[in-house]
């Protein structure tokens, strides 16, 4: 009887779905979030192994084509090792997204005529678990 149930699950596709779910890329345990006075919000979580220096970054509240998209970004150490810059490549174009240093972030957004200072926001971080950012990234990366 167990063999029949296992065969049914394999044929129906339920086991492959569960297996695929287990193959999701690794993300950090926590999300960092920053917010600004103008309503800008940023969420960041590590993507993949730590030594890859990659993150998922979502920025909302900006008048930009990348508003709301979850982007895969490279973490680049700032000179002197005091902070990290996040840089994404989208449709073959490189975007400086933000610079993070000592609990503050500066929203850079290549193509915008301004920068904006943001502050760490714990309540905002708690609103976007890393797994939610990952799901949005994986779903969005297949649509674009």
C-alpha cells in the first residue's frame, strides 16, 4: 500500500514540488531594512553562500523603473572596509543601489539626480522575512 501511495505522489507531481522547494537558494536568517523621510524603503538579505557576497535588495517608494523589484546585487566593500555598496545589473545595465555604513544607508539609484539618507528600521525589517524576498525574486526573475 505504501508503494502505491509513493507511486501516486510521484506521478501526481507532489514529490517533485516538495523536492524543488528544498532546492531554493540559501538566504540569510534576517532581513535588514532602512527607511527615509520621503517614504523610501529598502530591504536587504544575504543571497547564497556568505563568501559569494551577494544580496537580494528591494527598494520601494521611488519614481524609478526598478521600484518594487527584488534585485540580486553584489556586495562591494567600501574603501577602508567601513561599509558595503550594493550594485545590481539589470537588463545589461549596472545600477549603484545604495551604500550601507554603521546603521545608515545612502540611496544612490543610478539614473536619479539625487541621493537620500536612510536609517535602519527594525520594525520594517520584521515585515519582510528573507524567504518572502527570495520568493518574490524567484517569481519575478521568471517574469522579466
